[in-house]
């Protein structure tokens, strides 16, 4: 179906999110930090990014802002997964129609619904 980039620095969470998305029939590529997220988004041009906010190298939110400067990558919708508070998230994650924020711990149906909702039709 769609190629989705999952960027998460915690291996167990990365594997869980990858497994969930693959059971939905999608292909998944992974990144373990914000720098890899930027590189892989530009190289592979996924249809969706699912990213942690706080990662080494570059935070997911900062990586997203960098991708907004790329003509293709700025069109990629993103689902942020975060353990920070709602107030903190509002300060670092831009409000945009192609951005969705899910707070950890995220349950499987919520993640699946967000992936389906944010994928371009």
C-alpha cells in the first residue's frame, strides 16, 4: 500500500510501531534519530512519517521544520508520538493540517486510525 517512515529512538517502541503499520499492509522504513529522519524522508519520499518528538541528533519536531524547506518533503504528513505534556507539545510542534500529535502511551487502535487518517488518499 504506502511507504511509511517511522522515526523513534527507543528500539522496542520502534519495533512495535513498525509491526502495527506492517499489519495494516504498509511498507515501513525506519530511522533512530532526527538526522536519519531527514535523510530518509528526502531519499525515500514516504507517504507518511510517524515520529517521536524527542530523539538524539535532532528532535523530531526540528527535523519536521527542516523538511518543510524541501519541495517534496514539506508535503509529507506526520504523526508525532510524544511523552511530553500537551502544553510542551504545543510549544514545539507546529499546528498544521498535515500534523497530528498522539501522546504516549498510544493504544493500537488510536495509532492505526491516525495512520489511516493522515495518509494521502
